[in-house]
């Protein structure tokens, strides 16, 4: 995804334009001292992104594999000796 970017000083001067483009075109990246700093995006897009996130524990509970009894045993054999390449 190629996000349009703005230098911080330009984004401050043209904040209304940054917001308008975020609403119409999608996220806008703002850099500070040449480093990626923040993203301006529409609230609708942000809410959709947050909604799609699931806790890892919920993901594992929802997987069909959670219904299977799996017995995990640790391999107690000694580690391999270092091999020279």
C-alpha cells in the first residue's frame, strides 16, 4: 500500500487538506525529521480496523482445533552437537 506522505511542517500548514484527503483518498502519513511519525485517517476507517482486530486468546478459542484433545510431550533427547559447515 502506497500511502501519501506529508512532512510535518507542510501538514501543519495544510491540515484541512490533509484531513480532506484522508476522508476522500485514505490514510495520510506524516513524517517528522524524515521518520514516519503518525497516520491521519478517517474515523470510519479506524473503527473498521479496530473492529477487525481479535484478541489472540479469542482466536485460539474459536479455532476448530480447540475441540481436539492434543497431548503435547516435550522431546527430552539431547540437543544435536554443533555441525561445522
